[in-house]
C-alpha cells in the first residue's frame, strides 16, 4: 500500500490534474531549452541536447494526456457522489464505481485518499485514508443481495494490524451480519452499512448553487489499535438473503441524521459502543447502543 509500490503514472492519474499539467509544461521547457542552453559550448553535449530537445513535444503530449485523464477521472468521481439519491442507486453501481464514489465522499470530508490501484474487486484494501495523524484502511463491498459477514471483518483487521494502521473501515451498500458487528465491537473497526453510507454521501453532496458541506468522517477515530493474527483465507461467509429484516440505526436526537455505531476510546465507558451523529463535531448527539 506504500506509494513506492505504485507506478508513477497511476499516482498522477488519481492526483489533481494540474500536477500532470505542471510536469508537462516544466518538462517541455527543460528538455527544449534548459538542457540545450547548459550544453552550449560542448560539442558532445550539444549533440546529446539536440536529441533530448526532439523528445520535448512527446514528453509534453504524454503528460498532457495524463492531465486530461486525471481531470476526467475526478469529474467522474464527483458525479458519482452527487447523483446518489437512494439505496437503490448505491446498489445499482458497479463495484469500481462504488469504490470511486466512496473515495470522493471521504475526500470531501477532508481526508487524503489513496487508491489501492491494480487490485481486483476483492483485493483486501481498496482505499487508504490519512487525516489528523491517523491512517485508516478501507474495504468497499458493493453487495446487492448478501450481508457482509465476520470473516471479511477479521481479514481486514489482520491486514490493519500487519500494516500498523490505526483503524479499519468496511463500507457496504448492504448490511452486516450480527456476527460481524459482534467481532467489530471494542476494536478500531467501523462498519458503515447502506443507510449510513447514504446519509454520509448526502451530507457531502454539492448543493445546487452552493458549496459542498464539510463534515468529519465518523468512520475514523472510533477505537484504539489492537493486535490479532491475520486470518487470511478464512472460510466463506454465511450468506444472508437480502429480505432478512435488520434493525436500522437510530436517528440523531439533535439533527435527525442516521447515526453511526462508535466505540468510546477514553473515560469510564472506554471500550463500550454507542451511537454517534455522523455530523460530529458540529453535532454532538449520542444515544446508548
């Protein structure tokens, strides 16, 4: 998950478009004018500089294309967030589109987001969030018909421990089994189900004619790191049909938002779970779990 493990063009693709544009313009200037100027007066240097100068347009063209692709990629992520209106639209997305949408929602909440590029639809870690001096590993599960079970949560917790990350977050358009919630209880793991995700996405959607609302992501900062051996290759989770009823999370008593399950980190209730408002710290509404 280190930046060193990713190809430079992959990193530029998910970066702001102007980064590639600056490289294109700066690289062209260096190859076309600076290097020939420095080689002036040296016969061999002039020959080499002449060859390098011919590469300048190709260099600029390549990174110009990357800038265009980066801008298009960013625009796609913005549309994916702003077009969501219901659980049905969340569940109708492709798994990759779902990942892009989640990444953009987290970015709008102030986190630096890294993509785990080159992974498949179930590669373990899809996103890395950085903010407030903490690192969270995110796995996205765009599942329409089944609930996310405990084996998935255990596996991500093992990866989190091996990578020395602070927290783990599992985001799904569906639900979590009771076993999954029981395993996450008291650990630095946040489970964001479909209704909670929809509330989070709507809270950062760009209002027409107005700025994007900024909120603190409730999925990060809900626990303290623990140690556990990774259980890679765990048995397949027990699938639960989508028509099995599940108790929804309660509404915030102060602002009415769908609340998120958290774990107290300090005080006499340390280690105990409670319901917190997704708009924290602007709204400090809580309920007992």
